[in-house]
């Protein structure tokens, strides 16, 4: 005869969260980033070598790609973050296409300590925007007559660190005495 599983009493089945509530402590709320809206703030696509660039076969273009993130506080709770993507494709110094996209979002951070707010916004905001900006870039380059430009994932933590290091270097250069 099979043995029936033992029934747990109400107090035995409580999880950690319920025990913390019983003890009068709440687990810390997780940081969140609410997206109020996202949008194309600025978009430019040029194909200065057209139509000749479409008539010539040949080598694949060299791609120069730049990505940056900027943000600004709108009011006490809302922040606008702008993911900027610049891509230029060249063949032998002839520009095949030049694309510039500013893809923005308005965000409301919650449960983020003040000392972590800048890093949280400048990492999580663009991480949220990137898949949509990537799609815009792909569609625009395809509609421009080229193969879709499918961007690889971006490490926004590393980009944030690079931007902070560049900002610190610029501040050090401004405050150090000029050498003769």
C-alpha cells in the first residue's frame, strides 16, 4: 500500500517572505525601470553615392559604427534617455550610406538608491531601448537599398564604464595646471 504524503501545517509551509513579514521586516523592493514611452527622436539616412553605388558590384563596404547614451532629468520622477547610433558604410572612401539615429525613451526609476541612480539609468535604459533601435537601423538600411544592418548586442555596462572614464579624464585635464 502506498504511503500518502505528509500534510504540512500552515506554519510549516510558510516561505521566507512570510516569515519576514511575521518578524516585521519587509524584503527590500527590487529596482525597477518603468518605460513611459519610447520614440525616434531624430533619424537621418543618406546614400550620397546613389545611384552609382547600386550599379557597381564588388567589395563589401567597411562599416564604422558608434554608439553613445545620454540622459537628462525631465522632472523629479521622469528621465529621458537617448541611445545614439551612427553607422557609415564606405567602399574606397565613397560613402555608401550614412545613418544617424537618436532613439529615446522616458523612464521612471523605482526603488533605486540615489547613489546608484545614474548607473542604473545609463545601463538599464539603453538596454531596454536597444532592441527597438536595432530594428529601426535594420529596417532603414534595408529600405535604403542595402542589406539590413543587424547590430550585435552591446555591453552597456562596459559602455557606461568607458563614458565615466572619459568624463573623469576630461575633468582631470581641466583641473591640472597647464605645462609649458
